[in-house]
C-alpha cells in the first residue's frame, strides 16, 4: 500500500522462475484471431505450438506447464501476450493463487481496514 508516490512502472518482464523470464511468455506472432490447441495444465516442449493466430503458430520457447492461455476467438495484435509457461512443471501452480496475487489482495484488505479505522469511511446510522 502506498501512502505517497506510486509503484515502479511495469517493465513488461515477468518474474524470474528457474532462470527464465521473457522466455516464459507466449506472444501472438501476428494480428488476428487466437485459437488454442493446448489447455492450461498441459506440459509443452520448447518449439511446440500452443495456439495459432490465423494459422500462424504461437510456439513455446521453453519446456514447462502451460500456466495461462487466452480463450479461443480473442482478437490479438502482433506481440500481444497470449499465455505463459512455467518451467517448474508443477500442475498445482496452474490452479492456486500466486504469491503475487495474495500480496495484492492483502494490500487491498489493508487499505480498506485503514480507511475504516482512520475515519476514512463513516458508517451511516439508520
């Protein structure tokens, strides 16, 4: 929670997992309609197509478990993040809340509680 200032700008570089950062991302090779051929939780190999954009493959750069993937029919632009691959190959990571998401949720709760305790919100009596 920030009381003054703001967060650092988004770098577009995902966190390092097992030595991989940008390699984890799946990006649309062109503008068009996205069609997945894999599902979240599938293990993919480096060089394997995970989806297609108007017939052009969206290829994984590393071996890992598919942790995120756009739904079919989404219109994408060239270079758009379309999914991500987790090199740890832990299926449970695909279906549990990440540490980053927990931190965001905790920050939101802290902000609400702070607002209530500091008089930032006054309960109306009926």
